[in-house]
């Protein structure tokens, strides 16, 4: 991966011209009192450096004659490392991570101006870390006071997001290899969950089976808090308590994925706890599955991103009318967004180093992102008949037989030159393959 990180840095430097880009690592986060969460590096920082320690800063200065890539890291300290673990240190930062120069993080304020004074712009991630942004702003203001008479020094601070996140949107072969591995582990875990689930077991038992596989297969653990939602818990989109005992006749919605090498998978399946769908569950499930199939069919180069969601909404609204859950002309119901009583989220998101990965979905109201090979996204329509939902104006009361059913089906899909590849196709979703 050394060459991969180097190529990313070179690509970014080619886009910022005579600017200097500065990136801050993620901080350690406190769970409670003096206990910290397991460290997880900032995704932008990791994408460019592969460096996995806190209290670090990366500087890209393409205009500098010698030091175009500089790392500021924690210095070696044997006493501290006994308590908190290995530190790379300054020398190894150059040897292993390819920095042209490296310094102790304690030297940042002293050394940073050297890489800013001849830049025409400073690029950093605005809004993520207020203290770090304030530090950069102070350096910029100091340079503005020193250099304006000489016609040099940065004239503006700009966000790295529009440039860097466009790069991250298109996955390389090395990234896709990691995403396929994350997907394969997640597929195995979901298949185990289906096999393990039975009436009388608790949601957390299913969660434990899945997360055991995440770690057993070399994953970093869950990509996000696992959702294991039985009965009407499935109508809570981000339900994570996972503490209910499952009963025969109910559905179980599982939204869970593994993180592997910092890259993520995100899969949802909904299936009957006791092995058989009821008539109402089956009707809604078949509708969601058809919406997902038709939405996935729209994943191909040249199509606008919003076509995926629009297709799912069209299929779901038509089906809701056929089932009597909505009344009216389909196009008018869509225009008035009446379907949102039952389908209130979008049909997917970008996937990569972040579960809800970076990248633009649209450039203004009428200018959507166009799908390109190398993009990875989720396709996840659903229907949720939430208890105690009041019907919209001019819509019928909801028949009690539908109430409490929540269904979502989600796969991870790669845009390929000729269409798409479903990375998570190994988890069953046809009724015949799920019923026992």
C-alpha cells in the first residue's frame, strides 16, 4: 500500500497547485473517566498517509524544494509506550511512511510556517476540529501580517473536501480488494445469523454470533452499531438496544456490517424468526424486494445517482396503492411525498472508508452526480408500518394487520464499466431461500 498512499498524495498535490494542504489525525476519545475508546484514525488522514496514531499532522507542500510531504508525530517515549503502546516516532515516520521530513508534533508551531509562507492558499478540513482550525487561522493571520508587502504568502484558506472527497469517491483496485473482504466477512456473518435465529432467542444473541465472525475472520469489528430488530423494533431505523426476546411469527431485521482494513460493508436483511412469512409480511417483503431489484438495475455508468431512489419510490408507491395502504394517483402521491409515511429515508449512500462515505450526491437541485466506474454505494429500500401512525390527509386508516411490520433490504453495489457488481450477493433475499 506504500505506493498507493504515495499516488494519492501526488494526485492531491497536482490539484492544489502552489497551495499547502494540512491534515490532522483523529484525537483519542474518552469513553468514561480515564477509559478511552479504541482509536480510529480520521479517514482523510488515513487515506493519504496510512498512519494510524493520534496526535499527528500531515503537510503536503508541492511548492517546497525538498520537503513536499512532512509528518509531525508523537516522539518515542519508552515510559509512556509501556502504558499506551508502540509509537512510530520521527525516524520511522520517514522510513516506513515515506515522509520527506518528519518532526515531533511538539515542533509544529515552530516548523509549520516554513511550509506555508510560499503557498498561495492553505487547504485544510474546515469545521472538523475547531482547535486545529484556530491554529491554522492564527498561522495564516501571522503570515498575512508579515508577507503582504512582499506579495507572497497565502491569500485564502480553503476546504480540502471538494478535492479530496472527489478522489475518495472512486475506489482503486487496492481499495476494492479490502471492500470485497469486508463484504465477504459480513456475508458469512449474516448467513450465520439466519441459521442461528429461532423463537425464544434474544436479539443480542444474534448480534454476538455476527460480531464473533467479524473478529474471527480478521475484521476490525462492526462498521457501525449493529441493528438487530425484531417485531416493531424494525420500525426504528437506528434501533441498537438489541435486548428483546424474539417470538414466532415475527420478522427480524438485521442491519450490520464488518470493517476490514478501515473499509466497510453495510448489509440489511429481513426474515421470519420462525421460518415462515405471514401473508402480510410476504406481501410487503415482495414489494421491497422488487423495489430493490429495479433500483439496483439502474446502477450503471452514465445514470444520475437520483435515478436509483426515484425508481425505488416509484415501485414502492405503486405497491402501496395496490395493497390499499395509499389511495390516489401514483404520480400525485409521489409529488406530494405521501409514501414518506412508510418510506422516510433515501435509497442508499456512498460506501468506503466511512460507512456513509464522502462524495457529492448532487451539484444543485437539477444537477445530480453521474455514476462512474469505481464508485461503491448501498441500495436499501424499505417499508415501515410504524405503530400509532396517523394517516395523512385523504389517506385511509391503516389496517391493524399491517402495523408493526418493518422491512429493509440492503446490498453493497460497485459501479463497473459495463454495469454493476453486487458485492454482498451471497446473503439470501429470495423468500424461497429464507423460509425454513
